[in-house]
């Protein structure tokens, strides 16, 4: 009798009547995830990046402390996002940058590749050169360049958050570059990547965002998702929800038999339990997710193997 055990990411394998029931130990679609945060550096964000002064009482004034500096509106939001999103990232380190910088709004000012474990210690005073326009395509290119460099180091999936408070001045360029990225993903030259666009305040063009985010790409589906926050202090929580939703639903998988034939395709998210028919005589199956392959040897018909072996075989 065969006594094949589950290999990760499976915790339980059951074969009966030519049908396989495989339970996932964990979701393999988020393994190797490399995340980044890009904050709008255009001039319209100037007030949000300004640190506030608060007067102290008479005694503090007399003892030489006339005022204290309070964090700007953006800083606690980026700290919170960095700390939370680092729990999703493959190594707990996120790329953080300002975009839409400089006279033409094309500049990128890198804050750094920051570990989320020290998120509360970082300051986010805004870019040195605030932008005169809001151009997103250069930030997309910066992240893709970064992601490509991370692939040899273990990156198998990308997710980047862009926060803005205004209208994009290069929407057509963004759409054109998105198509190029989708083709690279479909051809296996780039890992599956998700772009999250968060607008803040009443100056955001939601129709423009929807136009970018609703496009579907052959073999990939949606690249973008978006939401709008009324105030900057709502951004971090909104981003956390969006990332959780995106990581859950964006990546599917494909099941192959030991001859390489496709048995089942999951277009959306992988369910916790995978069920599919397999041909007689097959000795294993393979789950492919985001370019990774997990091959699971099959127990003999009517055998059931899991983390805790059943006392009675069915």
C-alpha cells in the first residue's frame, strides 16, 4: 500500500473514485509577495506633509519649551501601512517612495527599502522637490524595475500601493504601460502584480480611476483596483482592506496531472479545498500558482492522508 504524505502547501489528500480532494494548509498565492508604497509628492499635498506646531501652557513656555511639533497628517498613515503591509511582504521590507515630484511631476524620491518592524521610527516629511503635475507612469516603471531586481532574491508576486489626492495628468500613458505589464505577466516574464490606487479628498477624479481600473487584460484579468478616502487619516485602514481583498481574490491556479495535461483551472482565488478528477494510473498531480509548482504524489485509491493520520482508512 502507498503511504504518500501531503507536501506543502497541502495538509490533507484523499482519493476516491478517480476524484481527488486536496486541502490547502495555507494560501500559496501570497508566497514571495514584494510590496511597496508610493505617496503622492505633488504640490497639492503640501499641507498634508506640513508638521504642525502646538503652543504649550504658561509653565512650559517659561521653562523654555514654547511649542511642540506634531506629526503631519501623512506620517502616521504611512507608518501604519508600512507596519501592517510588512506582515504580508516576503521579507518584511517595503519600498517606500514619493512620486509625482519635480517640475514636471515625473520624479521619484526614494525614501528607502524600510523594514516594517521599525515603522514608528520613520519620518515622512514629504519630498524635497514637490511636483507641479501628477504623473503616475514613472512611479509604475520605478516599481517594476525594483520588482525585476527582486525576482532573483525570491520575489514571486508584486503589489504596490499608490496614494494621490488629485487628477492624474498621464492617464493614457498609465493605461498603455498597464497593457505592456499585463503582456509581460501573461508571457511569464513578470510575476503576477497588482496595483492599488487610493484617492484622497474631493479633488480626485473617480471616473478617471474607474477607467484605469476596470480594464481587463488577456490571461491576466484586472491589474488595478481603487478606492477613495474622504480624508487622509482614512487611508491606512482602507489600504489594509484593499490589500487583503486583492491578495485573496487576484491569483488563481492550475492543476496538472503527471503527464502535464490540465485537469482544472481556478480563474479567481484558490478555495481551501481543491477537488478535481484525475485519470486512472496517475501517480501525482501538480498545482501551479504564480509560476511556482507544487507536485503532490497520490496515495492509492480510497486512501486518506492528512496531518493527523486517520485510524480507519475509508
